[in-house]
């Protein structure tokens, strides 16, 4: 199975590296200590603390493997290559939701960096995909669960 690139900003890449470092060091140490303490309780067949610590250890190792894979396949967006003529990953796009007459600003990011609380949407989401390649003053249509939504692009910036 061929792995696809994980598109990241430098900020997103640094965040993954930081999380991976934490999981490999502090988190592993903390879990090892929990296992050590649980082993002191004796009989492992009825030792829920031991079972919980071993489960946490397995989950941590899975998360480490996932992060290592993402970092291995990371494609960092070069900020210098981002222009503001057409919408691309890394741009901040201000749109007008035509139906609700509401202005919203979105940052287009790779799927790993999505954060709806910060209006960071994926290039693979319906809206993100519709915006990609569009220019200022274009109206894009998005096929959403609620029906066809229309957005006018008001500005594109880095």
C-alpha cells in the first residue's frame, strides 16, 4: 500500500515533532513507572492497575508509530511558494456565506492540522476542496449535507 504525503505547515510539523518527543520520553517514563508500581501489588491475574498501565503503554506505542509515519511522509509547505492569487494550502481565505450573509475567515491546511475551533479546515473537506484554485471574487459552490452552499471569496492572504 502506497503512503500518501502528509501536507503540513512548518508549525504543524514542529507540533508533531514536539508531541512525538513527549510520548517517547515523559509519557513512556510515566507509564513504565505505573507498570512498576502495579507489579508491586502482586498477582497479575487480578491486577487492574497493571492491565490499565499495559493498555496505556500499548496505546502510547501505537500513537508513537502513527506520528513517526506522519513525520516520515511529511511534505512541508514552503511559505515562499504560497501566493495570494489563487487559494492554496497555507492561505487564509475570507469568504462570504451568501445564504446567511456572514463573513468567515478560514485557513486551508492539510488534514493533519485541522482545528475547527481555529477555523483551520482541510484541503480535503468539501469547502476546502471547493476553495482550492479559486480567485478573489469567485463564487464557489459546496455540496454540503444541508444542500448546495455558496461562498464568495473576499480575500486571500498568507
